[in-house]
């Protein structure tokens, strides 16, 4: 079973969901805007990927942060920001068979088959 994390109205998440459905891959969708995100889930994302890849610096949430919040970033500071504002996480995040995929790329998802 795969778990797809994201926000249901995000275009990249919609593409990922459509791709998974078209390839008949069973998955659970976790909307972290609705269901939240635990520190343990976020730590797993950071361990399997990196906080640099996980942080979406193109998001509206990032652009609205104060300069002080964006300065001197490290894993702990970014994790605290992401727990407070999950929309800072690049979407979608797919957990599949001990692997973590950040963002949607059809070619990368093809490795699931």
C-alpha cells in the first residue's frame, strides 16, 4: 500500500492521483492540510529525502515568511516551520515500499510498476 501525502486541490497532487489511478495502484491519500502531519511523519520524509528537497521555496507560504524565518536554515528549523505550515512541503510526497518520492514525475513513478 502506498501513501500519498499532499493537499487535494494541488495540481501536482491531482496529477499524481490520476497517474496512480490509471495504473491501478492502491494508495491511501493523506491530506496534511486536513489531517495534519506528525513530527514522526515529517522526520521520515527528512530522513528518506532531504529537507532541502522537501522545502518548497516556490510556495506562497514560503514567500509570506519573514526574512528572519528564512535565514540560517537547518533540518530542525525547517521541520518546525513545516509542522506549523505544512504547505511549505513540496507536493506530493509518495511513500512506497520504503522509498520516498517528492514531487510528481511520471517517469519516476514508472519505477513503481
